[in-house]
C-alpha cells in the first residue's frame, strides 16, 4: 500500500524524522519547505496524506494554504496544541483530518516505544491506514480529545516551562553563586538545578511559542501565581501545621503515584551515579 | 588513634549511617538518644567529639544541653542550615567547634564520593583529626562559610521545595487528570512530573522544618513570587520579544553550565530508557 505523503515544513528536524520513518516503511515522502510552494499544487494533487510540520506560530497560516487537497487525502498536523489547528484543518479541508502530537523531541533515534497523541478530526475510518503506518514504525498511539489534550499540555508544557523560566530569572537577579550551588547540591538537588539550567540551553523562541500559544495558558499561570501567594501566607503566619496539612492533602491526591515517582527518580539517580 | 565519638540523636537514620562509617574506621561510637540523657555526663566526660544529629527544629535545644564537654572535645552538628547552630555551639562550648552538612540523604550505601559541607567554628587545628577521619570514609569535604552556605541553601532547599510544593497544590486544586498527564508526558516532562510527585511521598514535617527554618527563606520566596508576577505581565502584554530577551539574559548568566546541564540530564534520560 505505497502511498504519497507530503510533509510541509519538511526540512525541520521533526519533519525529517517523520520522513525517514515513513520512507523506511515504503512510503513516497515529499518535502514541501518554505521555498517550495510553487510545487504545492502538483504535490497536493497526488497526495494521500499531507502533514503540517511547521513551527507552532506558523501552523494556522500554513493550514490555510492547504485547500484543494484531494477529497480522500488526510490532512494532519504535528503541533503541540491540538484544538485550534484541528479546527483550522476541518475548516479548510472537507476530507479526513487528524491531529497528531509526537510526545518526543526530534533527537530520538527512532519511534519505537515513543508515544504519539492522536486527536481524531473527521472520517476516522479513512485515517486507519495512516494510524497503522505509525504503529508499524513502533510508535504507541494515545487517542484523546483535542480539548483534553490541550488542558493537559497547559500543565505539562506552559505552566512547567514558565515556572522554570521564572526560577532561572530569579537565580540570575538574586546573583546566586552558581558554582557554590552546584558544589552544595546533593544528586537530587543537582538534578533539580539541571532541569532549570537545561531550559536556557534551548531555543527561547520555541518556549515563547509554547507559552504564548493560548489564553488558557496565561490564565492557568496566573492562578498558579495566586496560589503561590496564598501559600506564602502560611509562611508569614508561621502556620507549620497548615503547611503539613496541605502537603498531606496533595500526597493523598497523588496517591500511589507519589511513591512510584519517588522510586523512579531515585532509581534514575542511582543508575547515573553508578555509570 | 582510636577516639570516642558521641552521636546525639543516635538512632536517627543519618546518625546510624555516621555511626557505621566511623565505627568501620575503628572509632568507639556511642549513641545518645532522647531516652538516654541520664548517660550524657558519663559519655561526654570521655568524648573526643560530640555530633548533634537531631531534627532541625530540635537542634538549638539539644546544643544548649552540650555544656560541660571536655575542653579538647569537638562539638559538631549535621543540620542543613549552619549559621544559627554554629553560633549556639560557640556559645555553649569553649573548645573546637565544627558545622557539618552532609550533602546526601541517609539512604546512601556509604560516604564515597559524597560531599560534606564543612563550616569551621573554632580551633580548626584541633578538628583536623576529625576532618581526616571523614576523608578516610571516602567523603569529599567542601569548606565554606556558614553564611555563604545558608544563602545557597535558601535557593537549593527552601525556594526549590516551596515552589515544588506550590506546584503540587496547584495540580491538586486544578483537579488535573494525573493519568492523562502521565500518558501525555514525554520522558523529560515525565521526569519533571516525577520531581514534583516524589516530594509528596516524603515526610511533610522534614520539609516544613527546612522551609520554615529561617526568615531569609521566607523573604527569598516572597521575592520569587513577586518576580513571577512581574514576568506574568510579559504574557499579559503579549511581549514575546521581552520574554525572549529575558530568556537569553538568563542563558548568558548560566553560561556553559546550561549546555552542561542539558547534556547531563539528557544522558540521564537516555541511560534510563535503555535500561
């Protein structure tokens, strides 16, 4: 079942990864990058699937250019938010539509044991061949609604990155002595610090895109800020018992996962120290 | 050079670890736990070193009971803050005084390659034998002033733990769907989540003690809260360029450490996934 797949933004890292994985399985994969739009009509006419794989802030504009796809052609995207790209794809294309979010970075060696979140848009039956293709690469598909996906991403990406960003800004503005912090960090604290520092070795634009991508991100971050302020009043009131109560409540809420996370992260530290 | 070492709070986990390590090197180690104070005078009279190894909120009270040590005896503590215990030890004892902070938890198998922060209090020459003993266990000693140590700890422990605590409270109060968060987390996000969750598998009292231990912790946390609020205004003003500028500034401040942290944490993730 050799098929033609067009990847828009095909020269990006993630796009090239998809190109490689799908080519391995015998697909004809065509790259359509920003200087190739003169070839678009020709490529689209033969396409069985068109995948939008451009930076998040360009996604909606690029989707708008995907009219005139064959009616059986799948239109899909790889953006890390799903509701608005899915809506845009459904508006522009009358055939099968699929939202995808690979839960991994472009540096993985292949797709095996990697998760791809899948949001069905339209005509899921006609996307089955493509989903099977992704499974054949070794990827695990996790089907979820776009709204549930985006709500989770607000926590996982926007809030987490923003609070890490703020923590880094704080360290800098307090003129923390980084070398002393490193020397005084036990392995677990060193890992905490590494998780902050690693953010700043990466592309600011990418993180700006993620954090600025939706209003609900900003509302969520504001609610976090407000809660932090409320919790600080525990400190100001020397309310240790209140702190302990809240702590235990959250522990109950995490349930068995807290212990599992403790074991998992401790095992990770152990294995690193032994290597 | 067999010596008598008394460990107050000797039945605690960390105390027992010190007992084991020092006994291995031929020291006579005596445990003085809360029900043993009737033996204190006798043990103190023979002691070459007395180590206070009790929970942080009991440290100052216990130090106050360490009068009448032999004048050559070292008085040391293992508390995770150093200025106030050091001051109290210098007040109560006229001989050699040493502040120690083991940069590891009680679950390490031994002291090799573990760091112990050392703050000299009085008569450092007379503490050399004890420092050598610690080195003989395989530990690495990192000498630092009490005030510098405590300032670093405010970042490393109090602020970090408090913001993680607040993050957990936030997840709970937003009724985040934890199972969906886990499924949608790529390895690096899963680790971030594990770092939050693991906190709540641990003793609330211990973290309350650390966070409530000093006024400067609370001031620092309040400054962090304020900065977070200022940074949120970047989001409200849709000031992506401002965000990117701040991000780059912090990246410059982290310097080569940012890249190093990125590599280190990525290698850690890789090794875990392969195992």
